[in-house]
């Protein structure tokens, strides 16, 4: 009997060791990635002497030139504004469609929605971002040009492309959120004489609100970090956007365009790492918000 117990204990120990090593490896990779980006990003302010406040609030992006005070012209405000503008606008475009689609799948036609509609939506996740960019370049930019004149490049075009890209993510998470609402809530609402729409609006959506907010934040995280598709349609003009239809730039578009054309250790390279650090910080903020919403939702359900 003892001979049978010992191998099981040894096997359990090996399993715990392997899983522990995997967890430790993932934690090490995350910490190393954050440390590398932060250390390279801070070099702009520690080694090159760039003022952090001027970096965040400056409106001119030209690392090859300096101002009268001898400070390089590396204002990141145009890219920060561009990133937040396309993220918020794309979320505003995608959210009503995603919520409406989720209601259709879960509450209106669950059979057709689960078997046909949801798989079709999830297929959009597998399309490469460059394909979205090409479609945006060929269709959306032309549509924007005919709508508002100008070149057609800008925040509006970038937001539409991003809205299409984040739609599958927000829709799938919204479907899961609505499906997780207990049927007892619906049955109780119907028992009180509420219609289907009243039940959906006042019971299902309110019960699923924490999970729906998580879906929105995840979609915003996806939009904020997208690079290639946005770069192809936003115009890549490092200026504070004055209109939805004028060329602009985002943090990711400037990064992808400039990183391959700079030398490691130079100011031009370090400021790009500083932009990457801002992206990383914002991603961590989004993830923190998701966790806070999850905890709040858990307390509400309890």
C-alpha cells in the first residue's frame, strides 16, 4: 500500500513544481518587461534632461530641434490626445452595436444567435490588423473624404476602423455578461407583469452592468494599443487635433513609424521609449479598472 502512495505523492510534488515554475516564469517576464520599458522610458528625463512636465504638455514633436531654453521639442500631448480621441470615439461607435447584438443573441433569438451570429462575429477577431487598415484606407478614408472634404485621414477614420476591430471583443464579452444573469431574475420580472423589454432594460442590463463595464474597458484597452491599422488611416500628423477630420497621430503610430529610424541610446530613441512607457502605464490603468469593477461586481452579486 505504501508503495502505491509514494509515487502519487512524488507525482503531485512534480506537478506542483512544474506549475510553480510556470507561474514564476510568467511573473518574471512581466516584471522584466515593465522594468525594461520604464528604465528606457525614464532615460529621456534622467540622461537627456528633458523636463517631464514639458514632455507631457508640449504641443510640438520634433526631437531633432531644440527651443530657446535648449530643451528638445518632444511634446507628447498631440499623440496623447490623438490616442484618447480615437479610443473614446471608437468605443462610442462600437458599444451600442455590441450591446444590441448581445441582447439579440441572449434575449431575442438565442438559438440563431448562438449557432450562427456569434461565430460570425468571432471570426472578425482572426482578421489581421493590416487587412482592417487596407479596408479603412480604401473605403473609410474615401467615405470620410466625400463626407467632410479634405484628405479623409484623421481621428474619424481611425475611430471607425478601431470600432470594427474592437466590436468582436466587446460583443463576445457582453454576450457572456448577459448570459450570466440568472434566469430567476427574468422569471421574477415576468411574474410581476413586466414586458420583455422592461425585463431586459431594468433587470438584465442592470444586473450585468459590472461585467458590461469590464467589456467596455477591455475594448478600450484593445483600441488604445492598436498600431498598424490606425497608422494607415489617421494621417500621422503630430499636432493637437482641432477636428475629427484633420490628420492626427497616436502614440502607437509615432512609435511604429519612428522606432526603426533611430539609434539606440540617442534622444530620438529614448523619447520613443517614453511614449511606450505612457502606453504601458495606461494599459496597467485599464487593467486595474477591470479588476476594481470585477471586485465591485462580486460584492454586488454577494
